[in-house]
């Protein structure tokens, strides 16, 4: 082989080596791009999933807050309804905690009218002080009599207070004492409220100290 032929073979070998290196670099670059794209897609999926979870969590919290607001509103409506039941149309349940002026329907057309509580000093006759606390319910003949009772309530309260202050502790002792007290109060209230009719006075609370 001549020197020229050997030189040509060296050039061909070097060219093949350079071409192989270029191909290898291109292949590596393609692999890197593919891997990078795959990682990017994976990360995008994770981020998108996180955003969806956050959105779902916020939506769930929002629904819980709405339910809490609805419950508060329902409780508010119930409280308003309870207050309305204690005014105007009367207290349906009645009982010890019924407000003054509340009216409850009774049998045979009668109605029960709640009076304010009374707290007075009794006539002790000595240095010792005695108190009477009294809460009563009026049994009215009809619902129409309620208006008349409302009109003369200041006079009824004055008459009751005046009479109660003259009482002594022994006057209220036993069932006989309460029977006399009921008769006296019934007589006074019917004199003031006529033509309205008070059938009876019902004692809800009698405390003497």
C-alpha cells in the first residue's frame, strides 16, 4: 500500500469516528429532552392534582360554613318563634315562667291570664320584717275579658298591693289562710274589672319570709 492510500484510510476512519460521536450526542440530547418532558408532565399532573384537592377542600369547607350559617339561621327563627308565642297570641304552654299578660286557652272557652309577681312587706307589728312574694294566674270567663283586664291592670295592681301590705304572716298560714286570700283578691278584682268576669284566682307561687 502506498502512503497516499494509507492517508486516505486514516481520513475515512477519523470521519466515521466524528460522525459516530455526533450521532451519540444527538441521541443523548433526544433522551434528555424526552426524560425532561416526561418529568415536566409528571410534575404538572401532581400540581394539577394538588390544585384539584385544594379546590375540593375549599369547596367542602365552604359547604360546611354554609351549613353552619343555615343552622344559626334556623336557631334564630326558632328563638323568634318562641318570643312570638309569648306575646300577642298568648303563651301556649303557660307555666311558672310565663310572662305577665300572656294568655293561655282553657276548657269551655275560659282563658288563663298571667299577672305580674307581687313582692310586698307584710305588717309584722314589730322590728322583724316579713316579705310576701306572690304570683297568680287569673281565670277569665272569655277571651274578650282580657282587653278589659289590660285596661284596668294598674288599678288591680294597686288594690292588691294595698291589701297585701295589711296582712300578717299568721293570716297566710295553712289552707284556710290561702282560701281567705283568694276570696279577698277575687272580690277586689271583680269590683274593678266589671263587666269583665274573673272566675277564679290561681296561686302559682306563695312565699312568706
